[in-house]
C-alpha cells in the first residue's frame, strides 16, 4: 500500500513538473494565436478524477479577431500516462455535445492500459460551458423548455417563453462584456490548438465524439502539423444537415432494433407513428418534476413529446433495450407505459447547458438545416398544404429561438475543410438515434486515409463503451493506419432487447428502483418498515425457539408462529434475487415492468399473513401486541405490493 501511494505521488509530481515546464515555456515564447497569448494556470481537481490527474485552466481570447477582446478561462484535465515517461503521443478529447460536460471518454481511455499506459489523456472543457469563466448556462431557458411538456400547444408556440428567457440571458451576458459571436465550433477548434501549444506537445491524437467530431475535423485541417492521428466516434461531418440526420437516424435505429427482435417487434417505426398519433389526438396528462426547479408540474404530452422522449431513451443502450416493448404498448393504447421514461428525457435536459447549445446551434447549424418533416396533404383535402409530422421538440425550439435572436450564421468556410492527411479511425453505431451510419460515411472523403468501424448495438454504443470497439481502438492507436476489424457485433448481446413474454407490465415499479438507487427512504417507507419488522421478528423467534429447546419445553405452537417471519424473509430475499438477476442481464427492464414471476411471489405474503393466526393463539399481552402490529404491517405490505407490482399500469 505504501509503495503504491509513493508511486502515485511520484507520478503526480512528474506530471505537475511537466505541466509547469510547458506553461513556463509558452509564457517565455509569447503569444500563440489571435488577439492575445494563451496561458495556463493550475487548479484543484474535481472529485472522481484519478489521483495523478493535473487540472488547470486555459486562458484564451474570447474573440481572436478583436484585439480588445476579453480573456476567458476554460477548464482542462491532463491524466498522465500510468507509466512515466510517456512514450506515446497524447490524446485530446472534448464532450460530445455543446453545453455538455463529461470526462467519461477520457477516463475510459486512461483506464485502458493499452492506451493510458503510454499516453497522456487530455480533456478540454468548452468555452461557454458551465465550468468555464464565461458560462452561457441559462437555467431559466432550460426550465422553460421543460415546461413545454406541460402544454399541448404546437411545438413552435410552446417555445415563445423559451426564446424570451434565452434572450434575457444573452442580454445579461453581453452587458457583462461577453461576445455572443465567439461561440462556434471554429472558436472551439482554436481553443484545442491553443491548448496543444500551451502544453508544448509537438503532436497529439484527436479524439472527437458526436458534436466534437466537427471540432476535431476543423483542428485536423487547421493544425495539420500538430496532429498525428484522428479518432472520430459518432462522426458528424461539419457540412451535415443535423436536423435531417436526426430524423433519419431515429428511423434507422428503430429499423435496426426491429431487425434484431426476430419478428417480435416487426415495425417499430409504425409503432412510434401510431403512438405519436394517439398522443396528438388526445394529449396524455400526469405528474412530473422539473429537474431544473425541482417543482412538480402536470404534464400534457403530445405526439411530438413522445417522439422526443423515445429518441432520448434510445441514447443509452440500457434503456434502448426496453424501447421496443414500450412502443408496442404505446401503439396498443397503454399511454401510462411512458411514465418511467419521462424523467430520463428531462434529466438529459438538466445535464446540458441549453443556453450554450442553442447559441452554438443558431450560428453553426440552424441556418443550414432542413425544415420540419411533413407529408403531402391527403388526396381530396380542402387544403393542399403539407401536413406537419410530430417533431423533435429541441430542434423546433432552435428554429423558434434562432429566429428571435437574429444572430448571423457562421461563415460558410467553417463548413468545409481540406482533406486531412492523418490516418483516421471512424466509429459509427447502426442504432445511434442522432447520427446515422450514412452521415459518417458521407464524411469519409474528408479523411482519405480512414477506416470505418460499424458498431452493432441496441442504442448508441460509443467506442469506449463497447468491448469490441475498444479493442479495435487500442489496436489501431498502437499503429495508426493499421487494419482493424470493420464491424463489431457483440454490443447487441450486451444489452438484449426486452421480450414481451418476459414482462409483467407495471410502470410503477420503476420508481422503486430509482428510489433504491438514490437512497430515497421516504419512497420506500412501507417495504423498509416491513423488512425491519420481519428481520427483528425472525431473530427474536429463532432465539425463542432455541430457548424453548434448551429448556425442553413444548414449542409446537411457537414453531408455527414462525411461519410469518420465515415466509416474510423468504419473500424479501426472493424479490431481491429476481430483480437483481434481471437487472444484471437487462439493466432497463424495470422501466417497462417486472419479471412475470414477481407477482406470483405475493403468494408468500399471503402465506405469511395466514401465518399470523398461530401468533394470535399464543396468548398473553406481548403476543397479542405482536400479532396486532404484524397484522398492520402485513396488510400495508400486501396493499403496497398489489398496487406497485401486481396491478398492471
């Protein structure tokens, strides 16, 4: 243990010394780009990072074209190679979307000894992100967007309050000296280039994910000499119509899941269309919690809300595996099945700085994307106007918001790059609900020396989250340009689709799993009281039986009085084993229901309840009090179990 700690301290000292030397070298050398010099200052690291990590802030000009531009600070982390000195070129990465903060990819790369064993891993925060000095986070706009799920107006009408809230945030940002024109992918690319120079890396490898693949494509073109190789996970080329891609990717994902269901869910796109039509004809109401404000509101979900929630659920393979069964229930009219998926979609909103997302989108993407999807008017209809289809609401929000902000579009040259000569490895998932395989293939020409790995999975599977893909990545990084396996097919097996035959449908049990994960004792009051009561009673009963045995006194009735605590304990253990086993194989199973065997375990509760009869017959005040208390606890547990598990919902 002591030797390990000394090693960690030593590696950290080396890394800190290297970082300090690099910063000093840059300070001596002078400005590196634009209106001012980029510099670095070390800072303390957030919890959850490796002990050897070195955290710092990168100071860059906000607007490189403006000599009087203010300086802004961006957080970054360097995870040194586990074996020092590092022998491989460093890898730099960024979060996968504007307004997002994540070190997951960097941590996965660093943790793999084939990659992080010889290379420094660097992750750079976004300008305007919540951790930057110039945060464009706008909780009021995010909250207003969440509240659009509480009305049944058209998506464009619902966005009026969102646009007003964001405009207020941007006005406040500008009043404080901010320049709203300096937040594009091109500006982010400049930050990456500055960071390489500050860290004094002659070259490094770029690792882009989703949105940041666009940033890395620009970096590879504009800092070609500083880039030795490029990895693009969920590659979205800089010139793509991301709105059109999103609808195409959603359709392709559902088609892929249908194909993997062996005929059980033959046409998930038709199921989604049927569900959306059902909600559009009669919006569905219920209770939700706004994750931004923590306040409960009554939702009113339309077809567009359903499409948006389903797309969000398809991001994570664990939840995506339950989506086919969800859609089959929704198409059959079981609208309550959607309830467990609503918090998932809303949490995605809470995890993204929508202020930064929309600002970047309004300049880089929205001016260049297609209109909302429509179908031709029905033959013989009085109106010949195309009929709108349900939409992805966050994209429609961008249309409404960007129109009200009136920001100029990014220069068209930011949507084109010269062919990048570096060896490039591209990953695309055939069930990514945002970026289709076709989108990634369309950008291959920009990287003449490329290989494309198609990952087969249920839901988006990033390169660092798929065992096969990670193997190909490690092999390729060891010799960039080396041939690798072009398809990975074991991802779908890791998260198999939930079969309808295995599910007893109840949307209420999902809240129990969430309460356990969040250690929310209040939501578990009844089962916790039951569990504690059964455990104490079982211990007391065992002691009483042992005492009676040692005294050689008759204990027949006492033995019968143990039916209740024994069956109660068996019930709790059986429920735990069934749920734990199911979730280990199907992590998203309880979003749609419980295993079909679970309601039958309620028989044990019934046996235990009738097992209270011998307790009443024991006589004495103590036994009567125990029997009365047990009766109340058992009845409460039976009612809870019937409501949460047995009754379909």
